[in-house]
C-alpha cells in the first residue's frame, strides 16, 4: 500500500488513514525516510503536516543522528503547532495538535539536553494530555503517549514524584502493563533495565543510542535507594558485586549526590575509612526551607571538591 493510495482513499476515516500511513512509512529504510517529501504526495496542508509528524517521529526514534534534518523538522512543527487550532470533532486536527506537542517535548528534553530530566518530561506530557477537552476523540493518541510516559518512568532516576506518576499510570493504562508497575522484586536487574530501552515502548531505538550513561546511572540510583529498605548499612564493594557494576563507575560520588539531595533516609552517611554506606532511620520531610537549601548548597560544593581530589 502506497502513501498516495492511502491519502486518496475516500472510503476510510482519518483514524484508519493515520494508522495505515504509520505502518507504510515504518517500512522505509533510512534513505527513503530522509527523502520523503510531503509536498510531493499532496497539496492538502493538513496531510502534509501529518506526513511531517510521522517523518519527524521515525527520525527521532530510529535515526537520531540525522541532526540537521531533525532540527529543520522541529522548526516546521513548532510553527505548525503554534498556528494550528483544533476543530471540534475533527480527529485529524486533534491528532496533529496533540502529536506535534508530544514530539516537540521529546525534542526539547531528549534531543537538545545532555542530562534530560525525565520526570519533568513526564509532567509535560501529562499536561498535554490534560489540555485535550474531548478525550473521547483522541483515546488512541493519548494511549500512545501514556505508553511513552511508562517508558520514561521506568528509565528515570529516583524522584519522590514517581509515586504520583505510578498511580497515574495504574489508573490510566490497561492491565497488560501492570507487570511493569508491580514491585515483584526489590531490585531491577541490568537485563530487565535494558529491556526498558527497547522498541517495545514508544521511543523505538532512541534510548539504545542516546543517553546510555545517564540511564545506567539512573538504574544504579534506583537500586541503591531500594537498598535503603533492606539494609542498615552495606559495604560499597558489596554494592558493586550485588548490582554487578563495573568498578570504573564512581559509586561514592553517586552516594554523596543521593545524600545531598535527600534521596536516602535522613542521617544516611558514608564511612569513608571503612568504605561503608550507613543508612539513617527515616526519610526527611521534603520541606524546602532556607536553611536546608543553604546546607544542600554547601554539601554540593563539598561533593564537587571530593570528586575532583
């Protein structure tokens, strides 16, 4: 089935048309995708925007090294997103508005930032979903974004906001995704973590190409925070063995960061002489008073000095 046949088929609705276009363009190799010119297929501006969106998404998820073209398409989509209004009851308008907003946030956080905050990206996507007044018109689009949110949730570092995000996902995703939201094991193995980076979710091969060092650090961080629930103290060398981490990774630096950011229980500390992480008794109230902020700033300076010794 060709793009022309799909666009000119008057017997199908736009929901089916979009699905068929995705399935067809998904088969394109890199060269065909790069050379895809929406204006050569149709004069209809909405269908041109639709093809730009699909092209942009597949480039982002499968060929993120095509930076110049991705940057160009980002500008086109930004302009389109700022000028497009959503017509009541028009599925194509809703798709263009919602999907372009979704992809533009991906570009902003994942493509242009060296250390993207995945939790902030999740919150952006939830805001996008909540901005749609008639959700019955866009259930399939919303579902695809929520699956991306699930992947971001699984790959993000520890954050106290994750509990609310987990509840959101449980309430909105179908039961087939419950296995990813059930804490059946105290730790996430590296093999399981790697499966979160695959194309079974919404980001294709992107996380297998970009941000791998950051994601591995996130995986280690989440597991160390979970250690807090099972140990009163643990040797740092045991953490390396337990998680099967390469000794090139600086765990002590990460532990200092977790203590400073209050991600471990209150009173947690490192016995540097014996190389032991000692967990505190309880999690500190996350109030952001000025004294706490001042202490954290001093702690960060100490941490930076320690790392650079």
